[in-house]
C-alpha cells in the first residue's frame, strides 16, 4: 500500500473517532439541562455524564480516547461513557467527520387535503384600517369576481375537500371572509351538505369560522352551538384599543356593537371553546391588559395575538422597540401559563400553548405552514389559493374548484417555500418551528412568498427560547401535564 493511501486511511479513521458538537440550542428548566436538537426538533435531557461530554466538546474537538480518559478519570465506567457518547452521536447532538447531511424532506404532491378555508364573501361591514384584504397592502384583485360565494360553489368546494382527502378520517372546513356572517346562508347550507356527505363516506368534518361578531344574533348563536362550530372572534381588546382601528366605514368604533353579542355567544355556545384573535399594531401593544380584558372580564376561553401584517412604512406598523415590548409581555404571560400548568389549571394564552404543542410533538417544518399543501383557500368565485390570505389574488391562483389544482404552480409555490430554499435560515437554530415564517407576510414585506421573514428572526428566536424554558420547567416539575398535548393532538 502506498504511503499516501495509508495516510488517507489514518486521517479518515481519526476523523471518524474525533467528535465535535452538533447543532443544537441549549436551555434549562427547573435546573435540568436540555438540548433542543436542530434540525430534528427533538428535545434531549442531559444527565451528569452527557452534560460533561457536551461541556468538554464545547472547548474544542476531542478524540474518542481523550473523552474516555477524561470521563473515566472522573469516576465514570468506560462502558457507561461509551454508551453516552453513542447516545449523543445517534441523536446528532455530537458529530464526527463531515457531520450529518440533513435536509428537510420534500413532501409528496398531491398531498391529501386536511383543511379547506371557504372565503364565503370578500365583503365586510367594517373598515379596519390595517385589513390585509382591503387595506393599503392588499394583494387581492377581486374586481369583476363574485362578491358572495354561491351555494353551488360551496358544495363543489365540499366535494373537492372530501374527494382530495384520501386516507383522512377527519377533515376541517373553515369559513372566512370578508365578514363571514354576511353570507351565513351559505355557511349553514355548507355545514348541512358537508355533514351529510361525510357521513355517507364514513368521515367526520370539523367546522369553524372567524367573525367580527357584528352580525351575531340569537338564531345564529343557537345554530353554531347546535352544530359544534368552533368560533374565533376578531377583537383587539377593551373599547379604546379595539376602536382605534376596528371601525365602521363612518369611523364609528365597533366595540359597543360587538360586546353584548360576544357576551351572549359566550353564555349560550358551550359546545366548543370560544377564542379571541387580536391584531397587534403600533397603537395596540398592551398585551397583558388586552389579555386580562378578553379572558378574565369577557370570558373567552383563549386569546391569541398576532402582529399586523404590513409594510414597515405604515403608521400602524410595529417597530423593533414595539416588538421587544411585546416579547417582554408574552414572556410574562408565558410564566403565568407555567404557574397554571404546575397546578394542572387552564390558562388561555394560546400563543404559548400552540408553541408548546409543536415542541412536544418534535415538529420540524419543511414549510412554514400547511398552505398550498394540506390547506387551501377557496374564494367566492371558486378560485383556489394557497390559503385564505391569497384568495382573490390572481397572481397567486393555483386553480379552480371545477378543474382542480395546477400542479406545476403548486410545486413552484412549495419549492420556493421549502426551508432548503431559504439560505438565511440554514444557520438558525429556531428553523424547525419557523421555517422562514408566513408566506403572506413575506410577500407583503419582500414581494416573494419564498423569502424568509428576516425582520422577525430575533423575535422568533427569543420567543422560542422562552417556550423551551417553559416546556423544560413543566417536563421537570409536572410532566403529567404534557399529556394534555397528546390529548389535544388526538382531538
């Protein structure tokens, strides 16, 4: 054997037996050390020995023999050290040689549908100043198209959902707008048709809708409760906050109109939990006050918050300082959630429970969400879009209910949205739960649905770290509470 070949073999063996740190984010909970493994999204609880190995490799690469000598000198047995090294290597917490080539899996297309969002109307009786559908940053081009979805189109959409959900026992039908209840006739007929068709096929359809609550009546509330329809109310907090931007066309605030209707809904609709959805803007950032009002005073089961989607030049856009303030308040509410979890009590801050659900499941996203894959939006005309936010936007049309999806357009949308296409994300430890962020947000900010939402990176990392700490605390102090997330997923 030639000398150079011998040298190459020796170098290869050295590389295989030389360890370095893999990719992970360390965090603690109740004194327990954890690693959030990237890109798998798994959480690894360190014991004394694995922690010592991680700390040793944090000082630089080490050979297997060096690690063995170091750890056995501390009193550990060689077999235990070998087992710990192998466990860390198998989990990819530590690596050898060139490391691991890990690419997020490309999902098969066609992918079975799970959720269809019917935008039953593109009309609204409010004129919210930040509205992504009618505001300054709108992407919709509804001119010349139907303003209200017909019953025929809605039935065709239901047929499409059931026909394209092969292998799924349960599917979701969500009603959206505009203001959804402006076309309640179609909502009602769709529920009845979908229930009948699904029953004939041995399937179950879960129904939900989002509304501004202005058109809630006792009859509508009774129907929603009777048919177990999940309801989310768009409301931005107490009167002075809600009415700053959620107004009628004459400028009148909407709070005094919706407050009594919401109270009646909460009093009479007991078949499903009722949630509130808050849009945060530069004028509406007092997260804790809003939460207290909606959860404690009005009685919503849960409250979720989302920063407004807009270009940075709008007066209601949230700047860096505003986002930092929101993160601080989110953190305070998250620790309130922790206190409740340790007492096995419900807390209604859905932002933390949703993130904990993903962390518990070990989610590692190839795409930011199910848009264009297991979820589609359908406009009043029957046009198909990646999600409800792109409905009626010709540039983002993927097909039509009558003819189906243009698979080439769908593939292009999904390829550009895949995490592998977003180079700035490849070194971010939070990519398993983010995958670059909302497509619609990216388009409004950067003109490209496949662009990473770089303006949110620090915020996402900060929030994910908080949720990891909360998860670690619960896992160490009340692990039985985590079974709640298994039940939630199964439901």
